[in-house]
């Protein structure tokens, strides 16, 4: 079972990201069992939110919040901090939406190179470049992040992610933009792997 | 072709209503139930449910009244609610059961106020224990979908004619997305033949008044003696007693047709065959316990789980068999019978009182008002119960244990008292 | 004593037969409840929508009668054996075709069925 936590802010689509990822997991045929849910609270726009996603080859029975994740995905850098790093398993990965490179993030937050892989991608910039924004002209990053995930050790390919995005939003120019963003994010992601030696 | 979808528990229940072709739906919104009826109203709006009437009402009491009336017209009906909304339905729930109407209703379980809470526990579902409904708990969204299908079949069986609840944990299932197989409508209709109602208010040639004042004694009428209130209630109790075999039969048929089984339709055992210690729980607590069983098995403890699916009628005979080898039963209740103990613990004790084999039963309260239940909490509970099982003083203690309290953090410290 | 097979069969039969209480007006414990009445409904057929249209259209008197003592017919008829004189039919009638008159003034034979 692989456990993933999404960090974001109310309205960014962290919960939807979890749902699309679940869809992609099922489409990939590698993870037939999924369970995705937010940490429910008093939801409001802009408040820090968390969404949990478990994908597995075997049925999932655990129903509690994810305490330690294989992947922590941060959609908004302003909610990132030590509390996020503390919730990543050994040999887990951090995926951060930032303009910084992984090495700088590692240095800044003192992340153990033997324990946590750091992946960064500037999803916000990609969204602005492609004009992938919502009505309030805010960047949409919850679909492009799936592109980054397909570059990880997850057995979910970019084609699975694309199909999941189409399933979610239907065919159309907006969906195409989302897919383009995912592809671009996959290309541009910077990875600093765990050093095993 | 059956379809695999990623759905929340609420939407899984809505798809089940679509599969069975419900005819009248009335509901009033309350978190976390609302999305189930919102989805059904989408189906009605889009024409996917062309023969369904969605009735908007101004309260939960009206919602259940509307579906009770529609059911008396011979329609297949559905409603859903949670917590305080369910409490507001209470009066008409008794009318639904008292009239033996085969309606199916979902409860997205939620803690009852006060204080105000929207998060899950099982208090609301247990608070309607004695209205006369069949009551079931589920552990996954697929089970929610399947149990709604089976419930219509059971409720509409002329040997039963009882309304049924399908309870799934608020948020933990109601808002959690899982993969759910949606079956073909045709196949579902084969499994669930059209409803044959026993009250026909639309039969204008033979008008009857339904549920008039029914005196304590029999009434002598031209058509013969008619039953008093007492006979109606006896009949309902017997209907519950014999519903158990119908529920088992339907579960078997469901497995043959759709290939999915939930234990025997009554309870779901997990690694229970050789278990000396058994956990007893329902819903989310039971599913969380599965991982706990695995962990403790790795530590060498012979432990298993009996996850109760059918809560009313309470399957006493089945439970006596299920627990006939266990030395210790640990019951985790996400509810309290205030002034007594956890409701499941109390009822299990009552069920096993006359059994040949009576294990020690130790109850704990967990996760009220949505407090996250972690595997560690449950493991601690089991270990505590194992440690104390031979301690007679502990067994005689009637004080109830709550697991996962955070009193220390509130400044209540034992060492400072 | 352990229940026999007959006991079980009987219990099942009861549980499958005594379902919901459904009744039509008849002599019950209280006898002819029409005797309780102080006012009785009478129909002014010239105003009645059912009579005027010659169709079973309105029939609200039939629908609302709590004792099922109004017939769904042209014209609607009252069963004075069981009508308790509550007056709901008169209140509900949209054409004001039903009048509640004192029992003392009531003609002994109304041409309607029943009567006491």
C-alpha cells in the first residue's frame, strides 16, 4: 500500500488531485484498490487543507488519517514546513511546487539526504505560461502535479494520468491545457534522489 | 457491462438507488448525508432516472413522511439522513416500521449534538435501534452499494416486509473515494423483481383507511376479528426473528449472481477460526481493526475479528456460534449507552448470557465525534484487555474506558490530583 | 418448552399476515359511530363539481374524509351509519356544495344511503 498526503489551501483542488490520482491508479491496472479522503474540518477558501490518498494492490481496510506518507505533495509552498517533513516515511519522497531546486530546499529545511527524496517543479509558473488559470486568474496546479508523480517510482504512467484527467473533466480545450501542463511538469521536474551510500 | 468507478460512499449509495430504479426520493440536506440525494437529483435532472420523482421538502420529518406516503402508494422509495436530522425523523420512522413498509434508507453516521459536531460516530444509528427497522453497518463503499441492493430485496420480501437502514460512517466512507463496481441495471432487476406492495392506496375501488386507532383488544368486524395493537407488535417481532434467514439467503444469492460476499450477510469473520481473542465492532471501527489483527498476529497473538453487519435483528444464534471458542472478546464501541456502557458490548453480553460458552467481554469506547481512531489505540485496548483478562477485580468494575482521550493536554494529570 | 415445527410455522404465518392495519367502515367496538353526530353533511348537487361534470374529478370530500364514509361516486354519498359529523368534507369542498345541518333539522330520509 502506498500512502500519499496532499497539502494545499482550500480551493486549490487538493481533494480533486487525490481523486484524479485514484482514477489514474485504477486505470494503470497496478493499483485496483484506492481510498481518498480529505481531513475534514471547517472548510473555507484559503485555509490550509490536507487530503489523503491510499492506493494498493490489495484491499484497503485502514480508515484513519495517514500519519506517515510515502509521498507528501505540497501544492502551495506557503503551507510547507517541518511538520510536512515529519510526516514522510524513510525512503519516502517530498514533491514541492516551488521555483527552487531540490538541493536548495534540502539545505534550507535540513532534509536528510539518506531518508527523503526531494522533487521540485514550478507548477505555478507552468500554469501561468499555459494560461491554465481559474476565473479569479489563480493558477491551477492540481492536475500538473500528477505529471510529476508519474516520474516517481509509482507504477502510474503519464498516459494513465492523462486518461484520468479526461475522465474527470471530459474532453475539451481546458482539459487539453491540463494535460499539457501535466506533460510539461513531468519534463521539468527536478529530482534529488535518496543517497543510499 | 459492469462499470468500475471511483466513488464516495454517498455516491455509491446513489448509484445503488439508480440501479434498483427508485421511484420516489425525498430528503432534506444534512452533512454528511447530503451528497447521496444530491447525486440522485442529478440523475433525475439528467434523465438517467426517468421514472423517479424527487420531492423537495422543508424538513427531515417531511422527507420521511413523503416517502412513507409514497411507499403506501406502492412506490419503491428512498431517503437518507444523519444525526440530528435522523432524530427529527424518529416519529415517522416508527410509522414506517409499524406499517411494515419496505423502504430503504441510508444513514451517513454522525455524532449527535450537543455540542455541535459534523464528524462521525455511531450514536445516531444506534439511537433509532428500537423503531423496528432492519439495521446494517458497512465497511466499504462497495459494501454500501451492494448492501442497498440486498436491502431492497430483503425489505420487499413478502416474508419480511420491514424497512431497512444501511449505515455507513460519515466522511470515513461517505466522503472517501474508493473504487466501486456498478452492476448492469438488467442484472440488478433480475436480482430484484418489481415491488409487490401490501398497501395500495391507489386502489380507488377498494379504499381502506390505514393505521386507524387500534384498540388494546381485538375488534369484532363484519370481516371477522381484527388484531389489536398487541398482535401487530408481536407480528413485527416475529418478522424480525425470521428475517435473519431471509437475509442469509439473499446474501448467498447475491454472491452467486455478483460474486461478492460479506461473510454470511450477518457478520464478517476475519482470521477468526483459531482465534483466542476476538475483536467485535461495526463499520469503520471494524475495518480499522483488520490491520490491528494482522499486526498482533505478527506478534504471535491468536487474534481475529467479528465485524457485525446485521445489527437488527440482532443475530444472537450466529454470535453464540461465532464466539464459542474465544477466551476473550474485545468490543470497540463508537457510541455510548449513557449511564450503561458501549451499546455493542452490552448487547453482546446479553446475547451470550445463555450460551454454553461465555467468553470474557471487555468493552472500550473509541472515536466519538470523529476523533481519529488509530491502529495504536486499538492495539493498546486489546493488550490492556489481554493483560487484565484474569483479573476478577477488573471484570467486576463497571466503569467505562474511553480510549484516545487527551485529558493530559487539558491539564488533568493523575500525578497532580 | 422448545418450539415445535408447528409453532414456527404459526409464527411465520402471523408475521407474514398481520402487516399494516387497514380498515373500511364497519361496525366496530364503538358500534354505529354515526350516532355520535350532532351535525350532518348534506350535498347540494347543483353546486357539486362531480355532478356538474359527470366525472370522478374533484372528490376531495372522499379523499379527506378521515373515516372513509364518503363514496367516490356520482354524486358522492355519505354513509350516515359511520359519519361522525366532523365537517372536514364541508370545509374542503372547493364549490361549497356540502352544508352541515343540525341533526334535528335533518329530514328522516335524505335519499342517501344509511341514516339513523
